[in-house]
């Protein structure tokens, strides 16, 4: 961040924000709007200089890069065939907004109404929609009840149209799914193109949209390569943060005169709280960590979207598999450099599917994604050698819950992460139905001119038991981890923060990231995490809540 790094580090600041990701960057930027306060933003990773970050298709080069992302993995579990499933999390300015799949997706109104119903006033859909809109700058659309036009974070519709995507959506309409151009509007149900964090062919992150403009604010100090190792207390008030440069140097301490806000993500946030003596007292004592505040919910309630992808070989068309090589790739790069529609400016998933796997449901229970591309063994990373297409699904609100628990006092040691995917019969059943739905969409007459044959799992896999075995073997994380510092009333055993995002039983300490989500949203979690950052910034500043939307 250039000038930030040249600033002399102060002994203390009014506010310390830990983590420069989806929420943390928003909070730091908003707090810096008040010139009378000082803010220090600690980021464990580097600046976002890597060029692959800013080219949308570059996600395949960043998400598994240990210099830019924490390479966490789930604990092996028999429920997922004994596999350790990759769980990368952003470790760079912008956090996961600098490495993710660029999808802008808020979820269902009932998600947030459910948060409020669980004892969290101020978090209903009508109350959080203004915070979604405040950050959003929706490009190419007329003003509406559901979208903002004046925010810092640009959101755009897909400009590069592929014939296989159009055929797939025509086929979905054959099956009764409506064409829905705005799943973030009045209704989520249907099929259409994703809205993306892309502007002028480049990735939009919380770093590029908010932190870079904040460089003019002399009251904001952004410190990269600064790994928070513990929060320090005076009695029950958080007063300082210990950190290590590069994660390995001697611990240094920065004081916080007003508040510390932890926005380190669903894995690192509970890890830091536990290292600081906040969590299950018995667990912490077993590791020799003095208990600052017993909160049994720290690190618990972990949820994620476990996804399964169906792959088919295509015919009579060039897919991204071919366009990403040789002369076709060169052409796409030239188009991108000229500001023309190009595969260089697409997200990994182009088409959304929100639908119901059971008759009688009032709203979608699954999210699907489609792309004219396919990856070896279903994993994002290496494209297949043949023309391919992929349709994947996950359950909106999985029932399975897991945990994040430190196993050492060492600040850089990875915690145990156990999502317990497929823990419940309901989760297993909905994914089996999802595979069948994907096959129905592939079998449409509209897609037949491009569809050749299913390659994963293959047509020989038919029965529910066989499909479940496939799901266990090939399912992956959607990287939507959340819930490990759950928001809820103080009387709830699992609650970690209150509706003001204040850690129960402590002063001067808040959590603001996907960790606080009491239930997983029916969506990718980036947009919701940004919204949490916006709401948190007002809570910290003591500002009145934005007026609820009339929806």
C-alpha cells in the first residue's frame, strides 16, 4: 500500500482492526472518514500487488498460492471418504475478496429475517438491505429498491456471452425454471447470469475499492505482514494487540485506546480469540492458556456449503478449456486489453441456478452454478484436455456443523478445522437430489447440440447409494465458512457476540466478519461479509442505523 508502509508506527491508536478482508477493509475505511480518530489495520499477508489478483481469471493462480491465501484443510473424515478438503482463505489486502470467485450474491430475505428472529435485533432483511446498497455501485442498471448506484464497490453483469451458457439456460426453462436476470432482487428463484465484482475487466476487492482511496487519510495506518498473535486485556477490557512481523519475529504490541475489531475470518478469528483466552475454558486450560472469558461457542457452529459438480464432455463448440490455450488465449487477452468482452473478465461460474429439489417448497433450497469449462477430477485448478462443461450444486442451508479449535499456543500453528460435511441425513439427501437435478438440466433438448456425454461421475453411477458414494469422494468446499463466533443473546451457550457485535462479557472488543453469522446465508458469503463490515462501522461509530428498506 505504498505510503502506508512509510508511516511511523504509533504506540497506540483509537482503533485496531485485525484483518483487511471483506469486512475489515470496510470498517477501517469507514472509521478513517473521521479525521479526529486514528486507526491501525493489521494484515497478516502482503499488499495486493500480484497481477493475477486483478485479472478475474487469475483466481486459479491465487486461491492456492500460500503467499496470498491460508492453505487450511479440513480434518479427514469418514463422511467424506477420509479426505482432507482444501479450505483456502485470503491472506492479502482485500482478504478473500482478492482471490475468490467474484460472485455478488446476497441470499434470501428469509436468511436475515431468521438472524433477527434468533434474538439479533437490527439484522432483518429490511434493516440490512440499506447496508448492502450503501457499498454497492451497480453498473448498467436503472436505480431500484434492491440496488445501490453510489457505493464504492462496483458490481456488473456478465458481458461475455458463451453459446453453451445460453443453451443451458434455454434448457433450464424447458424444465420449468424461469429466466431471472436479478437474483438479488425481489425473487431469487430461476436461472441467469451471475452479478460479479468486476469493473472494466478487472477484479474489484475491498482493497481496490476502499483501502486505496483511503490512502489520502493520514489517520489510517495499514500494516502488512503483521500477524496478530494475541489480544491483551486490562481487567475485562481489550487494550492492545500483540503481533509478529512475517509471523515469525518477536512479538510487538500496539495499544488500542477505544476498541479492537477482529475481522480475521471464520478460521483465524476463533483461533485468535482462543489464543487470547476467549473460548471454552476447559479446552484453553488444557493448552495452558489462562482463561480471560469462558465462551463455549468460540470456534463452534462452523458451517460451509459442501458442493458437488457434474462434468460433461461438450461437442461442436470451443469451451474455456480450449480458449485458454495457444492462439485462442492470445485473442482473448488482446480483446481484454482493448476493453472488449473476453473470457479474461469472467468469474469461474457464469450461470446461476436457484431452485427447489422438492415440490411444495416456498423458496429455493439449493444453489447451482454452470460454466462452459471443466476441471480435472472436479477441482478448480487444472482444466480438462477436452471440451467440457460443469454444473454444480450445494444446499442453501446445510444442517451439518463443525468446529475450529487450536491445538497449540503457537500463533502460526494451524488449528483443527472439522466442518463435519454430510453429517446429517438431510444434507446427504438434498445433494443426491441435486445431482439428479443437474442431470435433468444436462438432458434438455436445447443443450443437446453441445452435450456429448457425462464424464463425472459417469452414466454408470445411478442408484442413491452410488450417488452418495460419488458425493463423498468428490465433494468440495465452496469456501463459504462462517458461524464460528456466532451472534446471539448472552443467555445462549453458543453465542459469542451480541447484536452490536460486542464479545459477551468483555469491553472494547468486537468481531465483524463471517464468523458472526448465526446461520449460513443462502448464498456465497462475500456480499454478506461486506454488509457486516458496513453495519459494524456504524455500530463502532455509534451512528444510528440506516432507515429500514420498504420491501
